[in-house]
C-alpha cells in the first residue's frame, strides 16, 4: 500500500491580505510548520504558475497576495528566497511585473531567478525522458516550492500540482515537448518524470478563485474559497477532482503519476477544513 498522503484544506474566502496570511499560516501549521520545508541559509525557489502576465482577476496565475503570504512565511525560516517561471511566451520580467509579483518580490527582497538559461540534467531513471534541460535558477536552488492555480486545461483537463513544474523548462523548449507528445498520456508521463527529477518540497494551490471552462488562459473565474497544501502532487490533484466532480481516471497526470510512484490518488487523509464543504 502506498504511503498515506496528507492534504491540508484551508478556507479562505477573499484575497484580503490578512485573511490570506492567516490561511497560509494555517496551511503550513497543518503540515508541520514552514520550518519543515526550508532551513537557515538555504536557497528556496518559489515557483508560481506564471503562464502570462494578466490581471489577477482572470485567474490565470496564483494571486499575488497568495505569493506574498507564502514568501512571508518562508522568510521566517531564514532561507534565501527567489522566484520564477517560464511563461508560455515572452519575457519573465515583463510577465512577473504585469501579474503583480515584481512589486512584492522587490519589497520583500525575493530575487528573480534565472529562467532564461538552461542546464542539461541527466535523469537515467526516467520512464520516458532520460534528460531534461532545466532553468538554471531551478538547479541553483536547494529546494522548490510549487505554487499552482486551480484551473481547467484543454489538453490535460486540469493544470494543477503535477503540471506546474513544466515551467521549469525554459522558453521554446516547452513547445518542443508539445509537438513530440501530442496526446495527454505521453505528455503526462513526461511531467511525472520531471517531478520525480525536481522533487518539489511542497505543493500549494490557490483555489480561492479558480478558473473553469477554456483553460489554462481563456476560462472564467469561479469562487472555490480554498487553499490546498500537500507534499504529494498526485494527492493534491486528485483532491481537485473531488472538489469539481471530475473523474480522476480521466486526468493522465494522476493516472501516470500514481503508476510511476510519484504519489497516491486514493490513500489520502485530509487536515483542516472539511473537504465536503468545498465540493461544487
């Protein structure tokens, strides 16, 4: 039997700063405290799903207030923080500013990581991919914190915890994977290998306002009023399926992730608020 995964479920009704900060603090407390995920002097990379720099109300990326609350929590550990992602198109600096991250990062002393240059990283144990080109800023960090958005996705059905690490592959290299892996099963196997390589320390999902419909960019906002936290990406994505009434067997990142030992979709315990209160 797979190890039991814990998913922390925390109600947060608005993006009001104090409410978000309290909710993020509670999420960490439910999973052992923020010190369990970073130490003094470590280089910790915060990796939000920054697909493009748009108004936070469009629910394309994690809300900047969630990003700020997470950064503030990690500052308590004495870690050195950076952040970054590889947007779908264009320049990270531009998109980070437009999405509302840059002002927060500069105010808190969180540096922008290098997501433009790449390092070739062997991964001989990969089931599908035996080497990746990974952003230098990712490889220079001691630990990765994955910050995703609860939203739908045209190809993968949801774009959640597992898929968020795709942004650790710089620029046009991502397009190459889309072209050679046109179906969801192959694409998911690649994503699972990527997660097994990178081993994020924690997965956090912003579902205060989610996106439904034609995601990952052109859907519509929907209130879910929840933040989710887990060490297990598969368990977190399976939890999303339960919240939105989606058959998890239709989500290849869950199917392939569980088959490869990335995590569990069934052996899950919940901490915090009752999951049933958020099911839509």
